[in-house]
C-alpha cells in the first residue's frame, strides 16, 4: 500500500515536471502560449456561456478565487486544456484528460467506456476541486437518485441525519469508488458471497452494537454459524440467504418498523421468498392465522431464531424447539414432561416423540380440525410413525394427561390421589414408628453396653 | 470374637440367594428408573448419562425386571413346594408370614414400650414389621411389575385394554416405585440395620446365622418355642466364616450406601 502510493507519487511528480517544462519550453516559439490570466480575460465573465447539445446554455465561467484556492490552483489552464494554445481557441476543446496525471484513477463499474460515462468532474467538480466530499450520498445521488432516496429513509440513512459517525455510507458497503464493482462481480464487497463479511465489519462488533443500541450484538458471528452462513461460506451457494435476503439492502429498516422486511408481521413472507412451500402450509396453520389476526403466535424466527438458524436434524435445536413451544404452551409442556417422551428429551435425547413429531412442524391445527395430525382421523397414523403396531385403542393414550385435573381426567386424578395417600400414609405411620423407636433403641444399646462393661469388671 | 458364641440358622441358603436377587434387582431398578423419573434434575441427568442414557438404562431396567419376576416366581415355587410337602404352617402359626392377631397386639405393645409404658414384646420368628416388609415386596412387585409390563408391551396390551390404562400405569408405576424406594431406604434400613441396637449392619441375611444372645433378644418367643420343642439343636450353625462375614460387609454396606445416597437425592429434590 505504502509502496504503491510512493510509486504513484513518483509518477505524479515526473508528469508534473514534464508539464511544467512543457509550459516553459514553448516560450521560445514564435507564438506565446496563453497564460491563465489571458484565459480569464474572457472566462471571468459570469455571463459567458455556449449552447450545449440540447440547446441548453452551458456556463463557461471560471471562478478565479475558488479555482486558485483548489488543489489544482497552481496549474495553468493549458496544462489541463492542452489544446487551448492560442487565443481565440477552437470552439470545441477536447475533454480534459485527468489520467495524464491521475493514472488509472477510475476502474471498475464507474469506468464507463465511450465517453458517455462518469467523468472525474461528475464527483469531484471541475475548477473548484477540493478533497473528496464527505457526504457521499449527495454525490452518488447525482446518478443514483432513487437508490439514495431509499437509503435516506433506511435505518442507516436516518442515523446519518442524526449525525451518527459510524453509519454505513455508500462506499462502506460498495468499496472504493474508483475501483467500484458491480454487485454481480465476485470482487464486489456486496457480491452475495462477500456481503456477510461486509455487513459484519460493523455488525460483528459488539462494542459498536452497544454504542448504538443495536439489539443483536454479534449478528455476523451468529449468521456465519447458521445453516445459511455455512451454505454461503462453506458450500459457496449464491442461493443461500445472505444479510440482504432478509433485511433488504438500501432500504434496511429496524425490525419494529412495520415496513421492515424483518418486522414480525413480515417475517413469514420474507422467509417465504425462498421457503415458499413452508409458507403456504404455515399461512394456513393455527399459528399463521393467528399472526395475521394480530394475535400472539410464533413466526419463523421464534422457533428457528433469526440469525443462528440451525439444521433441524440436530439434537440441540430439536430440544430447544420443545422449550420454545413451552413458552406459550406451558401446560402442554408440563404434561409432556410427565410422559416417557418428555422425560427422554429432558435427559437430552431426541429419539422419542417431540412436539413436532405429533403436531407437525408447520401444518399445526387444533385436534378438532380434520387436517391436524392429532385429529381423531389421523392420530393412529401419527402414532404409527414410531409405533408401527399402534391401534385406535393404543392411540387413546393421552400424551398430555394432567392427573391434577379432576374434571378432564377423573381416572388419573383418583389413581394419583390413591397412590399419594398410600405413600403419605405408609411413610407417615412408619416414620412415626421409627421416630418413637429410635430413642428407645438408643437407650437399649447404652444399657446393654453398660451391662457388658459391668460383666467385664466382675470376673 | 471369642469362639464360645453359639449360632443358629435363621435363613437357609435359598432364602439368602433370593434376598440377594431382591437386593441386586431392587437397587438396579432404582438406579435405572429414578434417572427417568427425575429427568429434570441435575443428578437425574448425570446418573442417566453415566449409565449410558435413557435407552441403555431402559434396557438395564428391563433386565433387572426380569430378575425380579424370576425371584418372584422362585418364591412362589418355594411356597408351592412347602404346601406340597404338607407344611400348612406357612399359612398360619408361628412360622407363617400371614398377619395374625398376635401381630396387632405386639404392635400395640411395642408402641407402649417405645413410650416407656411397658416391656418389650416377645417377638416370634417374624416380627410384625418384618411381615410388613415381606408383604410390601409382594404387593410392590405385583403392582409395579404389572404396570411395568403394560408399559413394556403397550402395543400388545392395547389389543384388549383401552389406551388410558397406560396413563394410569405411568402414575402407578412411578408413585409405587417411589413408595418402595422411600420405604426400603428409610424404614427397612432403620428397622433392620441402622437402629442403634443393630447399627451399622445386620449381616444375618447374608450369613444366615444369628448369634444366640441376639436370637434370644430379638426373637425370644421363637427361641423359646424351638427350645421347648427340642428343635433348637437342629438349627445350630457353625460361626460364619471370615470370608462370609467380609462378603456380608461389602455387599451390605454397598447396598446401604447406594440406598442412602438415592433417598438423600430424592429428599433433596423434594425439599429443594
């Protein structure tokens, strides 16, 4: 980097020397080369203009003060306008070739061929050239107005207005402006395979997240460990969801904004852009309907998490999903834990029925709905997934029986009552028996020891 | 130990082997069953994982259940053999396990003795709490065994039983097992081994032999009966050899330790 800059500076000085010499040498020629003063004799007139291609006037005015104050203020006009060697000069002068000094200044997407494209002056201005402008969005807006409009309303754009110095500007994501690449170019920082790393420069920094109250402090790390992150980073899949697949790109909104792609109400449709088949099933389910009605019900991320989405085959996720169901279905989780199924999963093993094995993962309906896997019409087939010999009678086993509930489960209630009475009764009676016996037995032992000691004393 | 002590047989080898099977299978069932019942506790999870997870403990649990059914069958066979030999005394009388009016009288007398209101009753071959232990095992094996079989072969039993029976079986199996464990590891341990007169271990179930003085003290009526009937000498035993006494200590203290640890964990969970 340093060496490159040094080489660049050498080239720059060399070129500068040639130009300066070029400015001196022609003084020996017959016709004197016009100085900047000569040029300004005409071009200091604010009214000076010519008619452009669309019959629009193009101003030919040069503000001497601002030019001389610019970084190029030391140059003579002819050093850039190389064909203006006599006064009056030809009506149409050649375009200024910045590359003469600024070698390879523009490459990539902004290096538009055919002269129609981006000139240096489009961003840097012409005569009043200063250091690169700070507010990129103002510059970029000249060409990318619709995108910048969207950006300005995004979480980043809004933060920028509030004076947030850490906020992502155009070039923070799109890379160096002079070497800017198209999104589909594998070298672009916003190419799908590169995007997570680009977002991660900020969204993998817990300190930055803390500073700006971003709720997920390590989104990048979580994402890279997720099924999406692995598909992208390890398998190199362009179709794997990256940051922008869910959050959008220029118009990223915070999740509590109803227009946000990751707002709770919009999460199913956002995930459904890829997981279309699941969305159809979920939307019909008791959860999907409840969410649409504005009731509290899980959306995709409640079970699958937002960033650290794991393979559903893995035991840790499967066990977590049970607890997740239990955050709303508290009673069902409690009664589930009374059964063999629930106890085995509590021990950390998954080779037994979990919530979704009986209720399905997405097509969840009340048992009264004939579409439900636990409906009377389907329950035997559901049990048979694990218990091939299951019959209708077998399926009468209640996997969520609550033996405390006298109304719904009287048989279980009275069984439990009897068993508890037996336990408490037996243990109380014998507990009392033991408590009474203990001091007596202790006395007996002491008495016996004394008797034996007495025996030994009397030979 | 002076060589002058006299020993009498209280348990024959068959009794001792069967009780050995009871100890082995009962501790095995408790160790492999409790982790499932207490699946949501730290120690339950730990024990389950140490023993190979719920499917391995489930397999072991069934293995110990088979031993339970085996000793239950062997005992019924033993009873049947005695009946066929014409020993009606097993159903009534001083040799019988069947509760008799004398047992209730002795229970009352024993409580009065606890309170210092009377002398210690003169127990026969089987004191009332020993009979209770016996019937508790009889009842426990039947109830836990039957409910366990239901849960072992649900598809088979569902052919002729309604499905809710398995819900009932879960409650019965679990709660009756808790009662069995709680009773054996506290009441039985105290009555037999841990009460100050016996502390820390009564080895008679392992050696089969009871020392004369203890025999007279613990079962005076039985001692008297054998003496009067002139059968005392027929029960005379050699002193238990050292290897047998060591065997009794190792097995006995191990069983006591396992039981006390388990009941400690159960009580700790119930309190905490």
